[in-house]
């Protein structure tokens, strides 16, 4: 805990570390109460004589320090709060540091910590310094040899990175395992695990003919739930070979599930540690969404093996180098998995489902971030706590920036660029600029005279750009001109700068199609080719393109496949959106048109006030025709027929109007449910009839379940008479997707006694399964009538613990971030402040995530605006704020 203001670290202040560290030997005497670590570090000077050797350390007790065999006395080094400094005279020397840490007291879950009866580590970004004194920065890469010693009964399994080279029994019931990682790595990729686990494994032969052992470890008793994770891992290995030519470089690749984990998972070299939520699945306990999330996270961590581990970041400002690129890769992996075995338009629409989900996430999580006090470029310029910069901007917008390079280069060009990146930088710690340079070498070769200089600005600029479109059709010349104008308003604290920051134009790939009034695609001639979609490269503030042989005033299909992370402004009638929603051949743009139509309808309902609004027949007709369209897949249909969520709608209101958003969404769902009831019933019955008796998580079956559950929720929204269907589905469900689909419909639309009975039944059935109990808590946190009182009484439930991040997220985060009605009142704001402070002293990283719930307080109207501000001030006044929370709150209050 710190009370003083933490220093700001600035990107341009980077300096190379003055020492190299070719070899590291670590000896752990593991014990939950106190673990002794002896680190033997071989240093070589890389800078000038006299350069200080500064090591990082936190919450460690230094026991001894030995330089080249000679113990050092306390006047031979400087020991400060979080650094240990020496001034070695030798050019090469060995430093042996013995220190002590206390895993059982470590509730931050960074460094070495206890979860249940197991020991885990989490080192990214700066957790290794909680294990031993070390140059804890990503550009210091070393070869590690690790000895793990522990009680054999309690910790029968001892794992670390790389290969197991020896194992032996020691005295007093202890044993030892020795691991050696053949690859150089930075400290953030170090890992160890100790405990009793079940293991599921598979031996795979890589494309080059090497055999590799894939293993998934989980708690005893949960081994039956790891089949899907292991399957995902094997498919990830194959996919990276096929799509990017990247092979597994290890003999053994391990995934271990942890019950207590701060985030999703961690890509430690050869020893990935996962939140159990992204490993364990079976049909009775995991939903289809959970299956897909496991696939995405297993893929993501595996793909880091190349994009992150083989080539890593020079410093933490470059985080998007590995995260943006790896998110792009996992998105592509998931899309390819959805389209597996499909062809033509079916494959295109299957991939679009993934794109729709990813863009929805971007809009809910990243666009608001880019409009708030934490706005930052994908390569931030400064931070106080790097843990606060694992953001939607670095990850999701970062992935969009990589995707734009993929769009500009094409699949083959991007692959050539990535090959070049590895050719230049394998084994190095590099920068985002190095990545773009590799891509640019291919781009310039394929587009003589062009470069990616303007494109690089995406790495410097925060804020979501807006692209305004104007279109004019000339009947006499049969030409159509499109003008695109871009601007990017000041973002976050830029708003306080006077004069305003200059924001030069960005390089925006803008995919465009034109439709005739009958819904047919019009051919477009561009750069000597004729196509249905053209890619315009907007690099200036304003540019115009003219297309010939356009026989009628067309309806434009804009930003196809969401070709850039921008907002598009184009004034057009609802009828054009309805036409696109029914005919656009680009499935993303088609979904987008329906979405825009629904948003317009919802916004009208927000401004009309309670029960004053009517629903436009054009909107109902569009939804009706989509519902009746037999040419689209169920999964895609479930996406196009869903309404924007309350949070999506909230972002479009001005000032932000949470209660209006909640009301409008409920009213429109009700109206659609009622007016289209016979069609929803038909859809429900036919998807029900098509469901096989065996559960399978494959995308086609999952698509049917998604559509069926959507139909059920509309029916319930439309009228109480359909409660019977939901009850039957809930009590008779053969898998968790159907069970949850019915239970959440009941939670939203049925009477109190019915809900209570279903919740009690669910509890009795699943109280032994922590991941299912998380769902039980979440359902109650997001129920429309949940209040702070409900939360406070659920927190007293014996199954609740603030120390378990999954449980805290299931109950507290869900209420504070996703229950707009429950949280936006004085009691809600107080509750939030209490929980941020309670977490602040336990787990600063998790606390800082919750602290971000009110980032955008200044965009709300009164009384919410003042209410949130007061709660933020209350948190700020706490005398012992962690660096993590302090940074978030002080930025929020600066706006
Ligand atoms: N690299 C980790 C994230 C670590 C977060 C540390 N606060 C997981 C991932 O993105 O793959
Ligand atoms: Zn990652």
C-alpha cells in the first residue's frame, strides 16, 4: 500500500538495461507460510563500468547476498522499499540472493500464491519481483534452471517451464524436481505450480515430425471436464502450423487450471496457467458460450508462444505488440473453427458471427474507454501502474489495428509480413514499430510508392475516429461519388489541453459496396478491377472516389466487415437500413444495418419516456422478414434478431440515461415478442424439434440453441402465458445452455415465487460446483429487481468470498457493471465504493478493474453524475489506496 503519489513512467524514457543475464538458477524451498528462494544470477555488463545494477523486489525479506562467493554486508548494497542496488566493479559476476516470501499471505494473486491446497505463480507484468530480487523487465531475457523442493504428500506434482530434467526424494518427506527451459525468456514468463492434480494428455506429432506431449492439469475430481480444453489445445497447435506456419517449439506443453486467478489465463512458456473457468467444461456445467470462450483463450495463450514469447516486448508500453496481434490471431482461429466444414456463403456467415461478437465487445468495452478519462493510444505514452493498462484498447483496439494491416496487405501479404517479422526478430524483445516495419516491407513492395507512415499514427492516437460519408449520384453521367471525411475529437485528458492536441489524419481502410433499390449488389470498378466490394484507403482528412456505370441512385453498404475501428456517420432513411438488413451480401454490414435500425427505434423510445412510445411498423416488418428468412444460418439469425444490449444503447444516449436505456430495451423486447409471437413460437418449436438427443458444442448445434433461447426470451418478454415453456425447458434441460437460457428468461420475466423456486432448485443441484455457483450469483446480480440489499445479503452467503476473483466478478462486478437499474442510485454508488475499498486491501489488480465502473461519470445527467463523483471522492480519500486504484480514481476525477 502506498499513500504517496506514484511516479509516472514515460515511454520515451526507455533505456536498455546495463547488464545481460545469460543464466538464472532458482532454488525454491516451497512452503505456503514461508518459501525460501535462492537465486543465482550470472550477470555480464552491457553498459559502462560503474553502471548501477538495480534489482526489483516487493514484499520480500532479504536473507543473504553473495557476490562471486563473498557474502556482502549491508553497507555494500542499497536496499530500498522496492529496489536493491549494487555497484559491481567486475564485468562478469555471479550474484546469489536468498530471500523469503509468504505465499499464504499473498491475497494479491501476483507472484507466488496459494489457491486451495495448491501453489501457483503469476508474474506478468511485474509479479516476479514478488518472488525474488530481479531485473524484472521484459527486455532482460535469460535461460532458467529451476529446482523445486516441497513436501511430497501435499505437493506431489512440481511443475515449471521447459523440460523436467531430474526428480528425487529428499529427507523429511520432501522431494525435488528440476526443470530446465531451453528458451531464453523474460521473467514475466516464469511459472511454477505445486499441488495435487489430475492430468489429461495427448501426444501430438508436429508437422516437422517431432512428438510433443500436451497436458491439461486440473483439481482432483474435475478431470472429466478437461476433454474440450485438450481438444482445443491440439486444434490450436494444428491451426498455427497451417495458417501461419508456426510450429510448437517444445517437447511438452502444459495447461494448469487454477480456482483463484486474477484474469483469464497466462502464457508462461510451456506452462500456461489458466483460470479454471477457461479450462473446465462439460455439457451439464458449461454453456455454449463457455465452450467457445475456452477455445478462444486456449488458442490465445497457445498463440502467444510465438507472438509474445519467441518475440516479446521491449518494454510494457509495447504490450499491444503481443496482445493486439495475439487477439487478432485468436479471433481468426475462432472464426476458422466456426466455419470448419462449411463452404461458400455459409462459411462467410459463420465467420461473420465471430466478427459481430468481437465488434460488439469493442463497442461496449473499448469505445467508452476511448471516450473517457482512461483513453490512451494502443501504445500508451505513460502509466503509473502497468497492471491498469491491460485494457480493451491495448487488446481489442490493438487487434483491430493488426486486422487493418491484414486488410491492407491481404491474407498472403500479411503472412509474408509476419514471416518477415519472425525472420528479423525471433528471440528478441522488440517494439510495435518493428512490427509495422516488417509489414511495411511487404506493403511497399506490393504497392510501389506507398508506405505505412500514416498508418503508424494508429499507435500514437487515442480516441475513436469518426468518418462522415456523403454520396452523390449523377444521373447524366451515371456516376456515383463518395466522399469520406475523418476527424478524431480530443480523448480523455486531451480534452483539458489548451490549445487542443493536433490529431492528424489516420490511414483508414474503408470497405464499400453499393446496392440497387431492389437489393442487388452493383459492380464497382476500382483500380482496374470490378468487384462487389472495394477497399478505399482514406489517408487524408477528406477524399472523394467516383464510380462509373452506376445506373441508379444506390444504397451504400459502408465499412463492410467493420474494416476499421471507427464510427460512421451517414444520414440515411430508415427504409435504406431496412433494405440493407434484408439484402446486403456482406453479413456484417447486413447485421449492422438491422442494428442501426433497432438503435434508432430504441433511442426514440428513450426520448419518448415511459410507455409513450410506439414501434415503427417498418422495424417490425424488418424483424419479421429476417425471422422468416430460410437462407440464413441459425447462429447468424440469432445475432441479427438480437437487440442492442442496455449497455450498447446507453452509449448512444446523451447525456447517458441508464434507466431510459433499461426501460426502452424492455419495451422493445416486449413489443417484438408480442407482435411476432406466432413466428417466435414456430421458431422455438422447430429449433427444439431439430435438437439432437446428444449434446454437442459444434457451431451448428450451438446456433440452434442460441436461436431457440432467443425465441424463448422474446416470447417471455411478450407475455406471461409463455412461462410454461421456460419452466419446461428449465426443469427438463439436458445441458447448461438450455438450462441457463430458460433460467435467465424466468429471472427477467416471471413472478417472484417462480424465480425463487428455480434458483433454489439450481442451488441444490449445483452447490458443489464453483463455476456453476458463479452463474447462480451472476443471475441474481443482474436480475431486474436486484438491489444493494440483495447484494449485501448474497455477500453473507457461505459460498461467497471476496478473495476469489471469479466469485467477486460474478456477484459484485456483475451488479456494478451490468445491472444499470440496480447500481444507478445513491445506495448503489455507496456499495461500489465499499467494494472497491474492500478489494483494494486484498487484491489491488481486481480492485482497480472494479474502480473503472464509473469512468464515464461525467457523461451522466444529475443526480447520477454528482452521486458517482461523490463515491469516487470517497474512494480517493482512503488513506491507503494501492497504486492501481489510485491511478484509476485520480484520472477519473481529473475530467
Ligand atoms: N498476458 C496475460 C495477461 C496478464 C495480465 C497481467 N495483469 C494474459 C493474456 O493476455 O494472454
Ligand atoms: Zn494475451
